[in-house]
């Protein structure tokens, strides 16, 4: 496999610019390369059926960039894994978010829906607007990537958010994250479990969805629900009881936080007491519950369908909010994006600085 490591990992960036750290300097070097053509195929040597060196061949080599020398360096991990997010970096999840965020208790809600970002990105002492961020970064991204961001932002909403409380299996959290991203739900919250140290890394389950979501971590349901209610959300917990409402009888056009609980014990007593309503998915079989990640997916999917039927679409961001979220995604795209935006800010500052 070593000879095949000249292939650039797609997770680094889909941009034509990739930065590489200089081992002898704190500076960053940008290199430009051409992407493989669609006809480039990696095939084993038919005589060995092995990809081991030196038998690995790249066909359609004319489409490849010229690499006169190549020194293998450790891959740069541009994303924070779910395990790191919920353990090592439990108190620093906000570092994944690049544009400046509003105060949780600012009370500023447009059309009754919370939007977390200010139109401002800080680069040292300089601030860039979302439009300036896009002006700086967009020319260095592939058009296909920019189009993908635009389509995603068009269908994004903060009007429904997901809260996972006390889950002990990181695989379930990862699967819920993946469903949230796929359905256009941007905001997810994790209320810590005492057993969080037993989490395992399951990026193959989340498929990197956590890179694109707004993830907030909380120590208790009280802390989480207090902030969510200040943002205008009603708290709907999944629970079977006398006053439980079917999810099919709810109006999901209202800002709603969906809460799912521990795999075994369900929602905690504290969360139940602080909730605005209980909801459940009607069951028609012999078992009386879904897997928690499956239940979360069903709840979010129905919420999106109900909102689409009532409002015409799930995505409800204003044009300015879409532009801000586009800038946010562009900055999360890769470390190269952050470097490019910072250099743009420096040039902008120099242009406005008085000459001596």
C-alpha cells in the first residue's frame, strides 16, 4: 500500500489549493495540483492481484500532476472526531464554529427561529463579513464544492434541533449526527453521560457529519433546556406516558427541540420535569421501542416532512443567513480556507492603514 500513498486523500480538501506545513518554519506553503480525471483508475497488477509495492499502477497517467519528488508526511486531520469532540475537547466544541456567535440569551430571533451567527469573522484585530469571507475563499474552491454548499444551505434550518441525553454508545450519537445532517437539521446538542469516557470513535458511522453541524455540549438537562427555551424552542421529549402525544399529531412548524434519551433507561427524571411535552412514535409490532438512533432519524424525518407540507419547505433561512452559513461552511472546508481568509484580512488591513 505504501506506493499508493501518493494519492491525495479527498478528505483534506476538494480545493485546488492545499497547504502543507514546513517542518523548519511556522509558515504555510500552498501548492496547486490538478485533480485526477474521471477516467483515472487504480488497478492491481494482474499477475499478482496485489496492491503492494512495486506493483501498484495508475492508468491514464497523463491526467496526473507531475510529482518530481515525494516525501511521505503524516496525514493532516482536518476534522474533529466524535470521540475527540465529546471527550478530549468536550469544553471546546465551539472552536469548530468559525463565524462569531450570538449570545445564547441575546433574545434575537428572526421569524421566531433562532440563528446563532453574527455576520462577522475575526482574524486577529480584523473582522470580515460573510461576503468578504466568500470573496476571499470561493476562488480557491472547486465550483462543484461551492454548488454543494449552496444546495445544502438552501435546505438548512435551525427551527428544529436534536438533543441527545445520556447516551452511552458513541455509535448511536454518530448515527444521529449523520441523520441530522442528511435531513437539513443544523443544530444538535449533547447532554453528557457519566459514561462518556467509554465512547469509541465511530467516524465510519457519522461519515464526518459532525464537521458540518453546530454541536453544543452540556453538563445537565437544566443547563441545556434553559438556553434552548431562551432561544424560543419548545422541549419535546420522547417518552411513553398518559399525556404523550403522537408525533403525527404535532405541529412541527413551531421551533422544537427533539430530545432522545439513554439506550436503556430513556429520558432522565430531570429532563422529563423540564420538558414542555412528551411525544412518541406509534408502534405497530410486538416490540415497544426503536433503537435510539433509528428513533431520532424517524422523528427528524417526520419533522422535516411536516414542515415541508405546512410551509412549503424545511429550509427557512433568510438570504443574509444563507450567506453567513455559506461563509461558515467555506471556513470549515479546510485549514487552507482559514489561512486564505486570514491573508485576505491582512491585505485589507494594510490597504486601509495610513501611510507614513
